[in-house]
C-alpha cells in the first residue's frame, strides 16, 4: 500500500499541474501535436511568402530595368535579400521540427542580412537624393557606421557560437 501511494505521488509530481490538478498525457500529446502543426503551417507560409516576394522582385526588375538600371538592380538585390531572410526563417522552423532545438545561429544570420540590406537601402536613398545637406549626410554616416558595427558584432557572435559547439582539444 505504501509503495503504491509513493508511485502515485511520483506520477502526480512528474506531471504539470493546472488549477491544482495534473494534466493528462493525452492532453499534453494533443498540445504537442497542435504545436507541431503550427510550426509546419508557419514554415509553409514563410516558404510561400518567399516565393511570392521572389517572383514579384523579378517581375518588378524586368518591368523597370529599361528606364533606371541602377535603381532596378538595387531594388532587386534589396528584395532578394528579403527573400533570403524569409527562407532562413523557414529553414529555422524545419531545423526545429527535425531536432526540437532552436539555435541562435540562424537568427544571427538573419540579423546580418537585415543590416546589410539596410546599408544597401540607405546607400541607394542617398545616391538618388538630388541635394544632400550636411545633416542628412551626417545621419547617413551614423546609420552606416551603426549597421557596420552591428554586422561586426553579429559575425563575432556567430564565431563564438560555432566555437562553443566545437569539442575542446586537449
């Protein structure tokens, strides 16, 4: 009897309590299944959005290339970097579904790409401005410098993340 009470007590303690009552294994299983389907649908959504942005970027590029070559190319690069960001999010979801582990490295890559994208956008804006005043140029340089520092910090973070995953050599 004492052994049976102890086993029952261990089962209750090992399960989560909601409103003071243990949550059944079936309930947790349903929630985990729904959680998995949420990740799957989000992954497919990112993939579909990435493809739509990709097609739209090329359509826009091909329809505007005749008049303004440089701005069309910059817009295409800008949009393709957005596609890479979206696909990296999709890849992160796929990796999570395979391993059940979320690693920081893909998010660091996304931030590096986003900062690079920002640098290109600011550069394109400043290049197409007819008159650049000193305050506008100063803001441009500050924004550019901040994004470069962010990229350097993120690259160092990627290096440290990879270094921490490598086994220590004696």
